[in-house]
C-alpha cells in the first residue's frame, strides 16, 4: 500500500471511529442497547474502518475466573445489504462465526497470556491473528482477537487498541 492510500485509509478509519461515540449515545435512546456491542464491532470491522477479515471480542473476568465471547465478525458473511441497525443485528443473528464466538466460555486467562489467545484464535480458525486487550469496568479485560485479509493491510496494534476501547462504553450482555 503506498503512502497516499495509507493516509486515505487512516482518514476513513478516523472518520468512522469519530462517529461512534455519537452513535452510542443515540443507540441508548433507541431499542438497540442490548445490541450495542454488535453495532460498534460492525462499524469498526467494516472496510471503511479497519477492514478486517475476522474479529472476535471477548470479556475476561479474573474475579469470577471466566472468559466468554461477546461478538464475532466475519467479513465474508457480509453479503447482506446493510442499510440500518436492524440489518446489522440480522447480520449477526445469521452469522455462524458470531455464534461460534459467543459459545466460547473458558477459564479466565492471565493478562497477555499468548497461549490462551492462540487457542481462542485456533478455535475461530484465525491462523494470522493479532490480539489487543483493553481495560473494562469492574476490573474486567476486553480481548480483541482479529485478522486482516492481507498482512500489508495491517494497522498498528496501538491504533486498533485505542479505537476498540470504544466498545467499553457499551453494555456487554
């Protein structure tokens, strides 16, 4: 990817990310509170933002010693025409990858436990995965396991981590 297309991609990504806090506030006023994490992940993983092939968000709770999947996104399933929030929710309801992600329940992992991250990625068929973690309320930790279509498309983990932290403002049912 050349310099001008990288700059354009980052501009697009920041434009999408900048709209999310406003959208979160509006979703609280609508019937989308229970699906907010799905809506945020869809926005972030789309080709207009991170452009990811696959992504899974899990919550790690060390106090209760469990880790579970919250939302999973796979781009190839994105053949539905998505025009609004109801279409996004329908996209996830029909997604086998999302169901597989949400079925993950395991013992809580230590911070930055690459062995557990690798097992989760293997379970989700993500051989070229990357992981970032974000702090969540109540001492929990968010695990964002993701994979790009091409390694040349990869963004800095720091950038992804900072933007994915927006999911921390959503109810994580």
